[in-house]
């Protein structure tokens, strides 16, 4: 497989080159109108939880949402250091 020309060096150092398998998986989820819920997301959450050795996994729509949930889970609030 010939890689596309990188615009920024970080593109290849952090794995942003995707192939046909990833494209097909993405289109399958989008075609089911379920980019943030549905059986594929649940399967990912379960697989990720198993990989991490935890009971639960929760997919979020952004890193910001994940960080906010982490802060809530740690009971971090305004004015805390």
C-alpha cells in the first residue's frame, strides 16, 4: 500500500492513515444512522472494557466529553486544585 503524502509529520507518527477496512467499518456505522449509539458502539464499549479489565466502557463523542466525565467521576468541581 502506498501511503499518501503527509502534510504534517504527525499524520504518520500517530496513525492517521486509514485503509479500506476502516472506511468500510465507518460507512457501516453511518449507514445504520448510529454514529454514537447502536450495536456497533455497544460492541466497542464491551470490547474496550474487556481489554482494560473493567466492568464497563463508555464511548463518547469527543475528548472534551470524555475529560468532563472523568472529572465528574473523580468528583472534581469548581475551585478544586
